[in-house]
C-alpha cells in the first residue's frame, strides 16, 4: 500500500501493552512496519513473569511495575494501569506527537490484493489529514487519492478540522462482545472495507483500544484509563475501559472542534480466550453502557472548558454528579479521571 | 480503469423481491436504451417513466417492460394548476413519478447509469441490494464501527448498547457510483479525468443529526414512510438554479427522518455512471447554489420541528414555513420554493388520499 507522503518517524511512538510475556511472535511479525520507530512497551503490572521476551533489533523502552511506581506511586499503579490499561502509562510518558497502539494478540492483516497492511503508516496518514465531522461525505475520506468531496458538500467545510484519533478495525476476530461471539462462535470478519471516514459530530461510537492511534499533542489527556468493571479480565470481552475512554474522548473532541476517523487500517486479530467462558462471569459492562448512553447524549461541557484538561475535569464532575449514585464504578471512574489529569500535568510539565 | 458489467446471459430474476410492491421511476429526455443492460434485474418490475422536455417526442421503451409514461402534458392534465411545483427541463421532474406511484417502495435511477461490477467481476444487482437495505433496520443513534450490523458476517461491536440493537425502520437507501463520480462543477473542472474506481464494500446508517448530500442517481426509499418529503424542488426552466434538486430533497428528508426516528443508509449498491455532464453547463446551473448552500446548510442543521408534527406531511409543511421565514431573505426564490413545497403536499394528498394525516 502506498501513501501519498513520507511520515516523519520521529514524531511517532508505538505503544504496546504487554499482557503476554513473550512478545517475540508479535514483534517479529510487525518488524517490517515497526522498524525505524521508537517503541514503548509497558508490562502489565500484574503479569507474573519477571522479564518480557523481546527480540533484538527494535528501538524500545520497556516499563515494568517498578518504573511505573516511581512515576505514580505504588497504590495508584495497579489500580490505574493493570491489564489492558497498562498501555496508558506509555501514553503518559511518551514525548511524541502521535501514538499508535496495538494489542499484543494482533498481527498485520492482508489487503484484498494479498499485501500486508502497514497499519502504522495508515494511522499516521489518517492523523495527518484533516477530519470532516460537520457534514457527511458519501465518498468517505475526501482527501484520499481518487476521491473528493461530492456535489452538495459545503465549500466552507472543505478544509476540515484536525484529526484527533484514528480508530482501526480487525479482520478474523472482530471486536465483538462476549454474548455476540458466544452466539456466533464460528463468525470471523472477512470483510475488508476499503474506506476511512470521519465519525460525524455528536455521533457516539464504541472506540476499541485494540487498534488505535491518536494525536497526543492535541488530545493526550483525554484518553482516560478510568472505568474498571468488577472482575475485569485479561481478554477484551471482559473489559470496557477502552469503550468508556472512547465515549469521553469523542465528546471532548466534538466539544473542541476536532475529528475522529474510523475504518482503515485493519489488523488481523488472533484467537484468544473463550467467549462462552467470559459470559459465565457476571458482566457488569452491559449495565454500565446502558447508563452511560443517555448521560453522554445529553451532556454539555461548559463553554469555559477550552483545554483538554479542563474538559476531562468537567466531564469527571458531570460523571460524579449524574452517574455516581447509579453505580460505584462511575464514582471511581470520575476520581480516576481527575487523578489522571493531575498525573499528566506533573509528568509532562517537566518534559 | 473500471468498466460496466456485461449482463448478457444473466437469467431473468423470476423471484424478484417485492415485485408487486416497488415502482422504478426513471426521468428521461432522450431514450431508455440503458434498460437493455438492466433487463435481468429490472424487467420484473413496473416502471414509471417521467418524460421531460418536448412532450411531442416519443420515447421508445425496450420490449418486455411493463410501464406507464408521463410527459409534460400528462403532468399538467393530472395536476392542473398544481403542476407548477413540478420542474420542467430538469430531472427533478422525476418526483412526479413518486407522487403517482401506488407502491410502497420506489427505486429511482438515471438513464446514464449502467450495471456495475463488484471486485470479483460479478454484475451488481443494485435493486436487490437497495431492497435488502430497506427491509432491514437502520442504526442512527449509535455508530457501529463494523458498519451495517445486520449484514451477513457482521454484527454490533463490543460496547454497542444492547437497548439500541433493534434499530429503526429504514426510510432511504442511498447508493453510490463507480466511474464518473458525483462531483460539483468546480471539482469537475479541476479534476476532469478523475474516476471513482474504489468499491467500498459497506452499507452504513448516517447518524441522527448528521446531514449529507443526497444524490438521486441511484436511490431507493420507502414511499409509505417518507414519500411526501421526497420533493425535488423547483429547478431547470425558469428557475435560477439547477443540480440541487436531489440534495434539497435529501436535507428535508434527513431532518424529517431524524425527527420521526427513521433511518437513512448510504453505501452499497454501486451503479456504473457512464456520462459526465458538461462542467461549464453545470457551473452555470450550480453557481447560485454554491453561495446559497452556505446559508442553507446551517438552516437545516438548526431546523427544529414541533412535537405535534407526527406525519411526514405535517413535518414537511412545518419545514416549508421555516424555509419561507428563514431563507426567503436570501433570495425570493426560496419564497417560491416554500410555496411549491406546500403545493407539492396538497398535490400528494390529492393523489394519495389514503396516506393523508
């Protein structure tokens, strides 16, 4: 796949949350696309194994529980950064403009022509080109080669707005929830939809943390590791942290006038875990999502919230006030969001 | 480069879905030769041909198609003074076909649109896909990142609220075009050679509250659900603007669908658009629209319909009042258009008494 321009690799950090100790298969398959980039690998603080297995030839910084404790203090570490949320530590300490983050059970996908997809380049390309959230373009990304704005698209809206996040997709094991995957055990995603598009203003969506990239300089603090459901596990079916993060992020992005894109790139997601087993656990996630939707739908951040940090703090306040009494998980999320903003400021002010 | 499909040898579809519930509306000024290529997919259906331009000309319809044809004389005869709301010398006249139809569904297609090929080389039965789109729900309240969740092989993603998974009724299915894309005149002038060769294999619901530019080249809708809102405005002869007919209808339709809780889909099916219209002619037609649009869009984005507006006609009449109030200051054309919108509803109700509020 060829893109229209060269990316500046120095502007990108690839952040990987290590939920598996042996990252050799993962990194070896991504080698053609990770080479030349700086990698931040964050070890799940609850991973039993002492050392991560990382092959040679990568420019990588590894953070484990002890490193994390130095920065945030021990009680906060496991609370905020355990499991899939360990990757947020990488977002916190990165010094780069763009972050690309991929789950460690994903490998490069193949496009319909049989070529391996360079997910990193596609994400950065998405982030560098404007987003168009104010009006839907029926030919999808108007800045893509061979496409443009269609007849009827207002000219004043054709410069677009900065793109804050790029949400990629998954072939093979799509990011379905446990009930759905358990019902359709054999279903695999084989549909390669060749499009990137901007998710319109005010439209809510479930943002998956499996294959995501964002402009850290623009919206870094808005990616909040906040919502933990009881019995959260080490398979995506047993988490909601990224979905909550995404709801907050989209709302803040809409408020600040940036955009979120979805579509390409695809990654190939490997089999892991058992949806039926995950179903057996009492799954609070569904209830929490149902409560979140009307909250986000009616939420209005104050005009005075003009920075990302302000937005997160205001959002946390609203969560506490409107959702806190519904479920303790929301109060905890609100607290975590405030703590996160404080952490972000203290870690990044000296940088 | 992309090419149309060769449909010779494709057997006639005898189990055509919704054969007796769908009309195909085709505006034309020249001929209907293009129907030959569509025969395997469209012959089972009834056609409503709206002949624009000189009514004394005879339009030849290929053998074997069941059709009714209306020229300008017919339109004037049937609508009397209300015929003033139907455009002349513009494909916007096609909405007359929507009005006289007695079916539940409409598929409308331009006479320079041929059968497209999918990436495997197979001929795309566009009507079949439109029907699938209309018969299964839409999901406007929450965006599904895997696009149409009801499609074979897809589903709702993790995090999609369960309470929203039943979806809502689909009112409109908006298809796309390979080869000549639907660009405005300025873009056509800058990129005369650009062709759309990208087949995006997805159908998706346009979220509630989001507007889009609707194209009438390859469009299907549920006439019972949204028919009265599909007025294609005053264009062509005697009017200051052209090539905004379908878009005007699309903005009205989307506002009303959002208000009534109906869905609008876009994406598949593709047709092969063969003819690029003259960009200089187009520029003259679109010229005023390009400026007016900058006010029209914020108008539609902020248009609010009352709780009392519960039928499409009621919504549409309220919208016409808002147009008169808010857009007339831009140009007297909008005053005329608002009146025409009312005339359209009156004519619709006269011809379709059963669907009156």
